[in-house]
C-alpha cells in the first residue's frame, strides 16, 4: 500500500516519528512524508493520506486513486468530508481516548491551570530579572470552581485529574443526559450562568460549525471577574479580539492558550505580547504516549482496511467507494 503523510511544519517532528513507527510495523507498505501535496503522476501512487493538515476539495482532487483519508487528530473539521464522500473516499478520525491524546492534553491543561493560578511565570521572571520583589499571593485549587466546557475524552480525563485537588467541578456539554458523572453537568443553554460562578474555565470541546466564536464579548462579560481561562481545543472557538479586551480590562485575570485561530502562531500576534497570557504552539497532545497510541491505532485501521472490513472510526459512507468495505463492524 502506498501511504502519504501530508505534513504541517509545526507538527513535523511528531509526524516523522509516526512515519518511522508505521514503517517498522508495516514493512510491506511504502510510507512517504510530504511537505506539500503531491501532483501529477506522483499523486497517482497514493491510496491513503494521513494528515493533521486541512484537506480542501482541491487538495483531495489531486489524488485520483485515493481510497482513505485518515486524520491523526480527533478533530476533523479541517477535512472536506462531503467532497471525499462524493468521490468514493473513506474518511476516518483518530479518537483521543484511543491514541493517548486525551490523557496527554488533560495533563497539559492541568499544567496550564497550575501555571496560571500559581503565577509560575511571574515567579520565574522575578528570579531571572533579579528584581527581588514581593510577588502577589497566588491561588490554590482547593475549593475553586472549575467549568469544563466539553465532555469528550479530554474533558473526562481532566476531571479525573482535577478531583484530587479538591476543586468543585461543573461541566457543560451538548448532551448532559449522557454524561453519567458524579458532578453537575449542564447543557449549552446553561453556559453563561455557569461561567458567572467559575474561577477557572477550560475549553476542551470539539470544534465544528455550530460553535465557531462561541466565546465572544458577551460570553467573556458573563464570566466571574478575575477568571483564569484555558483553551486546549481549537482557536476557532474564541473571538480573540474579545478575549484580549477582557484580559486588558481585568475581566480575565490570565489565559493559557495552546491554540490560536492562525497557526503556526506568530510572535507578533496581539495575544502573545500580553504579560497575562501563556501561549504555546499547539503542543498539548504530543507525547511519547500519544505517539505509541497513534501508531497502534493507524496500524489497526490499515489492517482492517486491507481485509476490506469497516472500522469504528469511519466518518462517512460513500455510495460508490473506490475500495469496498464489508458492512460487519469490527474493532480496528
């Protein structure tokens, strides 16, 4: 099987390791890391595309023999699934609870919460600048009210890690009736009210067309003054101008952002220059655990694909697939 991994520069090291891992377990395949989309006769060789990168219809159309698009992320809003379906191409995603991404991102979110609440960067800077100044009192987590926006695998993993700190946790999700958790869980209509009582807000929801810019000026105004704000989901969920305004006004005490709308993140981005922000380059999930889990998941999916069997991570059902799969669902 000829497989191409379409690279994003900011994720290059992880992508190289994925290719190396897959080459070890799938010696029969030809796996190539592409900086740009293949064109002409080269594109005709590829049957499978692996990607973190956006795939528009024009990108997908470059590969006349493509049979499967496999994202390396749990998010798939960057893929034109409708066009792929119309061309007979299967599309599959990588669930974060299967790859190790969920636990990795949850750990990162916890680190960011502690970094903000304990003013870690301020303490480090005080030593580095030899100012010897008295620092403000920082904030412990016991008794603090944390709003988790999104109850997918990442949100659940974060709740598990926050509970030992003695936080009061409340979650907001589309389907609260399915939560089955021993914490308060509310629907989307309750978000503004929940934000008004939260000391810490963590965004870990899947991004889609329905929640673009959901954290807008009105939503930030509804938050408790002095809130800590963490986003480990997608930059598209945030009105960044409104967030910057809320930070400068003191409505948001500090923010930790692993994602922004425009990536790779520019050092000239207006949010990067603020002393109250901790901005990182979309790195929350990239650990050795996620690498191992990703290679295992993709290998399993490709084995099912070789056997012409469906697998549970499929997102679509082409009417005239280029590669027919049996209807019996089996674990990848």
